[in-house]
């Protein structure tokens, strides 16, 4: 029924186990195609170390997201977790960081997809002109990126089923391709002497290594996408833990294998000079099959990074839907199309923001991808930092909420169990955020400005709608959790939680409750 008939149109649950995995893999697994060239340019022979440091933080954050996504399968991801655990204002800050991340995701990976297409068109890759005060602007690459963003807008308006199917097919092909490059590289081209030579003689300084680590973290940004799709995932309590844990393992293996095999096959300068298509260039260097592997890798890389941009469109639109539903932004953005059942306004608005970010990136010249990646790292680390704190807060404030998966290694504190990996996630993401602000000149300025703009809008909107400016709107989280469990069809968890809610009500009312 349409909204005009009085009943709000909701998102539909159609994402399966494989679809949920591919949403995350498309966003996380594809990131190495962009990060490899950028990281190796800074870390040089220490590139595997940069990825390892970033990967360690990713494990702790991934465990935190696994627990919260399974317990609270609602569109909004980290923004919802933070709001529920810490209050409306902190939910707004997390939402602002994630919105930056998703819009940058769309821009960065649309640009990267065009970069891999240009593996076949070197003239387009190298094209550059001066536009007034802006030098070395590649208008061809920019036009290609705009075309990809437009295609993704149309795809996501059509519906999550079509969007998810697109991810599933290409995600499977890409995993085969990535595995083939790594296996063939280690079997026929990897040279331990070259790897050790570059590790020992071309190790970067501390600042360069830390900068590389802050870029390497973008190879692990994407678990948020699984959470954003939770409200459209079938049986999320069972599906999301399996999806997230599988992603943690598989993505970590790929992210560590690529830099290790690369440093042992070619000098790091070769990959650093190919910012737009580093993995395709690596594949072209494989013996026997390089003449074929290079073009095939370029085609698949172009598609997999495009579906990463696709998850960005999905993520920012579902995040806007959630923030509007929770009273953090205007209700206009929460409109769901009565036919396609997708948040069409949010898709169009924030994809437009992404297109503007792509334009800004290209105006910085030859390092357009690096400029956009700077902002990507800032948004991710701020959001992950706040979300990791939310895990600990929710363990204290909602100890009785059903958790199909719990982060291990817990310490008992009064009535709550606090996970040690949760504390490590907070420390790790805080450190990463500090590194980003230290080493990224664009993120240091534009990132905080983005957050300040969102806070200003939030305060204006809350004042206009007569809601608490810095406080929280009263909510019945127990009733909301029962509604979530009923909507997902998790009836066993529903009955257990309902019994627990009734027990706590009796205890709160005292002895008179039984009369």
C-alpha cells in the first residue's frame, strides 16, 4: 500500500546468505584493488607490514560489528548501534561519519572502476588539461566516473533484489580471479630474494609507514555494508554472524596475500606508478599467462570495484532512511518508493554528493584517487571508533538483549560482560583516527568540517521539530527489540526476550506485582 493510503512502505527482506556475504565482500574485498597502489607508494618494501597493522584493527572491529549486527538487524548499522547505546547526538556523529564514508565510497570506486577500464585505453588514463587554477585535470576519466555513478543510481532505484544479484555474480567471479592471481604469482613468479631485498633496503620512515597504514585501512572498510543490509536480510540472526565471520577471515587472507606476492614479483615503484590499475598491472607481469591475466584482471577489477561503489549507494540510502526514521534528519529522505520499495530520494541526493566529491578529487590533479582515499579513511575510523564504544555501552545498558553471537574473552563487571576485543577495537580505531588526522592534510581539514556541518544541521532540525538538542528522544527499546525479532521471524529469540522483559517488569514493580 502506498504512503498516501496511510500505511508506511517498508524495506523488503530479500537478501540471502550469499547476498549478504557479497554485499560485504564487494565493499571490503574490492578495496585492495584501490589501496594496493596507494599503500605501496608510501610503504614501499614494508607494504605487507602496513596491511598487517591495519588488518589487526580490522579483526577487533569486525568482531564488534558481528555481535551488534546480529543482535540489532536494522538499517543504520553503526549509527543505530551508537544511538541505541550512547544517545541521539552520538548516533548523529556516527551517521555523519558513515555518510561521508558511503558518499566517498561511491566516488572513489566509480573512479577506480573507470581507472581499470582505462587499462585498455592508456591515452584516456594519461589525458590531462589545465582548467584555470587547476592543473592536470583528467576530464575523460571524470566523465567515465560520472557515467558509472548514474548507472548505479538507476540500478539501486530499481530494487535491492536486482542490486544484490549484481553483487553476487560478480563477487563470485572476482574471488576466483583474486585467488588465481595469488596462486599463480606465488607458484611461478614470486622471488623470496626480491621480497627480502625490498623489505630490508627500502623500508620507509615512521611517518610514511603510518600514512600507509591509514590508507591500508580502506582495504578493510565494508563490514558496515552488511549491517546496513540487515533490515533486508532473511533470518539475520543466523545469517549475519556467518557472513561477518567469513568476511573477516577471507578478506584478511586476500589483503595480506596481495602485497606479499606483489613485493616478491616486481619492484614497488612499478605498482606505485599505476595508481589507477595496480592489480591489473601485477597480473600482466605473471609468466606464461600475463598476456591474458592482465586484461582479464582489469575487466573483473573494473566490475568488482563498481559493485563496491554499488554498496556505497545502498549504504548511504539505507543510512539516510534509518536516520530519518530515528528523528536525526528530516522525514523527506525516508520516503520509500511504493513500487520499487527503495529509498529513492536518499539514493539520488547522496549519489549527487558523491558525484560532487569526484569532481573535487579530479580538480586536485594526478593524485585524484589519493585525495578521495584520504577522506575515506577519516570517515571510516571515526565511525568505527564510536561504534566500538557502542558495543561496550550496549553490553552495560542492555545485558539481556538476545545476542546470537557474542564477542569472546569477556570480563565480568557487575551485571555486564565486557569483551576484551571490544576494548582493543576502541584503542585501535582511536589510534588510527589520530594517524589519519596527523598524516592526511585533506582529511584533517575537510573531515571535521563535514562533521561540523552535520552537527549544525542536526541542531537546527531538532530545534525546529521541538526535540531535545543534545539529549535523546524517549524510546522503548524493549518494545523495539520485540518488534525487530518479530519482523525478522526469529520467534525463539522473541519468546525468550519477551519472558525476560516480563520478569524484569515484575522485579521493578516489587512484591505487589504478583497480587
